[in-house]
């Protein structure tokens, strides 16, 4: 069933709801893995999963709404893309693949139907989002996959052979690039059998009449992506450094990094974990127009395109923004540690958004109430100690629950001393900067 739009009552933001019938679900464990993978994906070019719900008959996925339609439809409408538009699209695809592979996830079904544009805007000002992780799998380097999965036109020959690795996604990316630039796929046939026969051979050509106006750089990149031997095939990182991408889809080199952003980052590292968790929830729920500028700054700072910010990238970004004089007063390693909620050693996308949000944005009562509701799991208007532990300790039930951390945080926020946190106390916490002495890591999630 295709996703349908729905209005979030508290925030007024429209989401996409995907409904899955339990009775028609053939493989529950595979679906649970799909949801688990989507929950850890945190990248500007990958669809965001906000929440999951279920009743007796259905499971519901609440996702980011992309109103711009499928990449497939845009190719059909245009016939073929200009090299400029094609390079922008391919760069978005490669950034998603780079991040995904860094997270040890292989998508295994990359095709134009599985990419959505965020809006109906022109490609040059749009954002492409990867969707549908139904065939995705965790994979470790050096360990081959064997399940034959994918779509005939875009599947890599090694998948058909039953022994392949993450490089299969780059083959699919090359096929998409080829199709965008000329209007038809490199491996074509009247039946799936014919298509798969040509894929297995791995032989394709650039027909002169359709490719005479396409640059040699474009063809060279395609050849390195649709490379039969996966060991010789470009990785996403290598492809992003190719001349065709760098020249025709250049990333912004001028970062509009204002001193206020740096101040927000520095202030965030001194907040206590409940406020940090609340800001992550808020950042993850805000609509596109409220985070667009911050997303563009993040993408510009992320110079290698892996979906995370290092101290070096922040330092370079501040220098380019003529904020180098601030560097002498900033311990970037300490700043990253204070912002890095999941302990990865880098600043991830939502962590960056949470740390750089403007106070005017996150102190709106309806926005804060939405975050409060995530903590207040039973909806009784009070955040209890157990509810606080569930969120701050990431749902674990081990020794973390025996610590005094959550109790100290509750006491610090519970102004009237009744043993729980009401919305007014929550708002006072969001407006203030007081931090409890103890600290924990917190990345709020919701289990299926």
C-alpha cells in the first residue's frame, strides 16, 4: 500500500504514513530488520523514519513526506537529464551510498523508483531521498552476501551469481546514471530473462546518436561504476571525487557559518542530557523549511561527503567562513565530544541540527510539547523516573537503570519535588541552562 499523508496534531507538520498488514506480511523478521536499519539512518539524502505504531492488524511507519515525486517519473517526463542535473542527482545518490556503506548497510535495490525528491522544485535546488530498505542488509567487509535480490535492469551480475558485496550498489548507481543521461537503461530486453542475460554478460555500449553530446567525463565515470569486476569498481567515496561530479555538481565552498552557530554548538555541549535528548527529538521532527539553512551548512561542512563532521572539517569550515579568530578560544575535540550523543567521535546530521537550532525555533511551546510527549510515554502529562530512564538509557534494562543519573536529572528538573516532571517544569528546563552533575549518553529512539 502506498504511503498516505497525515497531519501531526501537535506540530501541524504533514508526514507520510506507510501501513503494513500483519496478515499479509510474509517475513516479519525481514520487516523488523528493515525498520531497524531505517531507524539508524541519519543523513540528508535518506528518508527519515520518525515513529512506528501497531495495532492488532497493522503496523504503521511514520516517515518524512517527500512531495516531489519519484526520480523515475522525472526521467520519464524529461526524456533524459542535462549533465548538470544528472551530476546533482548522482552526487545525492553517492552521498547516500557513502553514508550507508560506512554504516555497514547494503541497500541492494537502488533504482529510480526508490528515490524521491523532497519538493517539486527544480533539481538544482532540490534534495533527493533514498527510500525502501526492504531488501537491505547489514554486511561486514570481507563477508559476501548470497541472496539474489534486486530489480533486473539495475542488479549487478555478481548478485545473479550469488556471491557479492556492497559494490553491487555502485553498479546500480552507474545504471541509473546511464539511464538518466540517455533515457534508457544500458541492459535492455523485452523480457526479464533477456535483461538478466545481458546483465550477466556485463556488456553495454554508448550509442553514438544518443551519446554524441555527452561528455567523455560522464562516460568515464559510468565505466568505473558499471565495472564488471567489483574489485575494480569505484567506491562511493572515489566516485564523489571524480571530475564529472566535482565540476558539474560542485558543492558549496563558501560556508555561511555565522558566529551564532558556533555559539550554539558551544552552548549545547554544556547542556545536560535531558535537554540534549529533547533537542534531538525536536531537531528530528522539524519540517524542511525550518532546517533547510542548517542542512545546507552541514552539507557544505561535510567535505568528504560521508554524512558526519570531524574536528578537521569544522576547523576548515570555520576558516573558510572567516571565523578563524574564534578557533583560539574553541577546543574542537571537546566541542565534538559534547555534541556527539552516540559516542561515534564525530557529529552526525541530527546531532548537528540539535546543537545549532535557534532558541526561537525550539522554545515554541507546541514544538516543546511534542518532545515532552515522547518522554511522557503513557500520555498522563507527567514524566516519571521510569519514562525518563527508558528514553535516556535508550530503552536498555541493564545496569544503566541502576545508576543515579536519571534520578539526578529528574530531581534537577522537578522544581516542585513531586517526583515527576510536568510540562511547565519541562519548559523551564528548555529555557534554562542548569545542568545536573552527572551525565550519560542519550539518543532517544522508539522500539517497534
